[in-house]
C-alpha cells in the first residue's frame, strides 16, 4: 500500500464471486461484511477502495440496496 500511495494507484477489492467459503480447498475471505469492514482499517488511505457490487453484497445477506439512477 505505501507504494500505491506514492504513485497514486487505487487498489479496489471486489467481493468474492461466487459467494462461497472456499474453492478447491483455497479459502476465500472477502465474502462477508465483517471482513470488508476490516479492509479500510488495514491501511488508511484514499487508494484503498471497495468495489460496491450490489449483487455480491446482496448475496451476503446484508439487505443492502443502493440507489440506482438511470
């Protein structure tokens, strides 16, 4: 992260898709709201962002809805 700060590259975390705990024995950790809540605290900077995928977050059972403008 410090290097991305220096050169201004944004890193965006997208929720795990498909929404499962593991694939072929490999754990997937970005599949719940609690883990996403921890992400910004890991390195506080404007280049550490979250991809707000309504479909993925709704599968987490958050009831999250985002306003949609057409």
